C-alpha cells in the first residue's frame, strides 16, 4: 500500500500528463539582439525593464522618407558615423519593426551572460537629449567612468519583461557567435530554435513541435545512454508521427540540450501532442527524474478489470466505509482518484490508435535515462540562472566594440 505522500507525488505526475498544455509561439514573433554599450547599461536595462538605442536625433517623429536629409543630419551630429544608412535602418527596426511579444537577447559586458526578455511597448524618454547622449558616450569611450556610474542616455526605449539570465557557457556556440557581433541591434530570426530551447521544455513555432531535454550532467555521457534516449523518444512518437518528420539537434558538450523537432505537425496532430507531450516531457518540471520510471510502470500496469464501472463501484464502497467510521479514508480515496487519472490517460492513448505495449516500453526506456543524464526543466529555477549584479564592475578586457555610436 502506497503512503499518502507517494500517492500525492503520483497524483502530481498524472496531472502533469493530463494537463499538458503546449506553448504556441505566434508565427509572427521575431527575435532580436540589443547590446548594452559594452555592458555599461546592462544592469540598468534588466533591473528597470527596458532596452534602448543610440542616436537621439532620430525619434518616432522622424520622417524616414527624407533619406538624404536624414543622412546629412546624422553625419553632422555624429562625426564618427561612416554609413548613416545603417544607422537609419537600425533606428527604424527599433521603433517600428520590434513588436510586443518579440524575443530580445541582451548580452552583458563581454557577453559572459545573457538575458532573454520579451519585448514590450515603445516609448521615448524625452529628458535624454542629444547633448546628454554625447557627453555620457564620450566619457564611456574615454573610460572616465565605470559600469553603473552612469545611466543610459538614450531616448528611444522599449519596455521588456526579462525571462531568464544565464551564463554564456550554457549558450549554443552558433548563437554565441551571432551575439558577439558589434551591432547595437540585430535580427536573430535565424536562431529562433537556439533561443527558444534556452527557455522552454516544449513549444510549437510555425507549425513545428520542439521538445527539449536539458541535460545537466557535468561528467562524460556514455553513448549507449544517449542512444537509448534518442531511440526511445523516436519509437514513442513514431506511433503518431511519420519518422521522416522527426529530427534531433544534439549539443555534443555536456551540459546541453537535446532538441527534437517534429516538422509541420501542428495543428494536424494536436490531440496526439497533448497526450504524448505530457507523457514524454510534461512530467519533468514536477517529478524527480528517478521517480518517473516507477510512476510510468504503475500507469501502464492497470489490470483489464479496472474501468469506469469498477472505479464507481469502489467509490460507493468507500463512501459506505467512511459513513460507518464517520471519518474520511484519505488514502483509499486518493488511490481511487489516481486510478481514475490513469484510466483517462490510457483511454486517450487508445483513442489515438497507438500500441500500448510499444508506448509503455518506449516511455519507460526514455524515462530511465533521465536520472543518469540529470535532466532538468528549463521552466523552473535553473541551475545556471544568474542573479542580476547591481555592483559596479570593471569592463572586461577585449570587449567587442559596439556600433551604437559609430558605424
């Protein structure tokens, strides 16, 4: 007989499968990087919930159609600018192209850590004049001030909601190279998968489904265990998805993610995703990895005699017992609740036309790799999450020059 604590843990496990809700990323969402003037404004941006861009003479009231006149104004105002058209395009992107709900990557000094945030509304800080901008940036370029000794002098601003701040060592090399460029603002649309895999365990974007296993094991990984995870995950999903639609992106270094992509299966396979998504990834955020195989075996080992009629009969008997004893039988009641949930999951799988034995074997095989690989959810407090540092810090040597005030 299970204890009440075990039954409560099992209940949480089962509910995470039944209540799995796939995150849908709007297909119109875009991805950006906004730098922080060599890290000088990074803490201010994150702590105060905004990002900003240079060139204060360009505002939302600027007529971008008068290109030649605007070019001349930029060249006269910023003597170090060589390509004013680039400045104009960046300002237009910041003011007009970034939309609320877009994702923004914000690197710290030296890109030692990055924050990923959701973009909010555009606004302007009218007290930040052209003269203030020139003075502050001049002091930074001359290294007259340290980080946190000056506040951002930029007028053009956009609200943000920070989602996570992580060490650059946790960032995929492809994305890390992309954010090491010197542009004050850049499109990162090509790196949507690299960015979203840092935030979520599963999501859908442009009709694709991605499921990510975040491996936190620091020591070398045996190839057999890695192969077991890849094969078991494929066997499980091949019950409802054509294998040609499944691909995996593995970061060889550990820790790192294994990112499964199921091409163009949303919304056609949405019902299957709701069940198998909960079964293969939904439990990770709420259940210890080592406990998942046991709960899965319990889920798939229901006797054939267990059905809705059986559960209703047992509840009636329990009700009589409670009335006789004039006390609730919490243990027995919770066990019946869990039986009801198990039956609901199995009925969902049956309705999909899947082979229960194949699903059982694949799901258990998959889950048995979780403890060894130390799989963790990206959607709960991260081991690599970094608190915002409000202390003044030195600018790192070798910091890449930025194009926020020159071009």
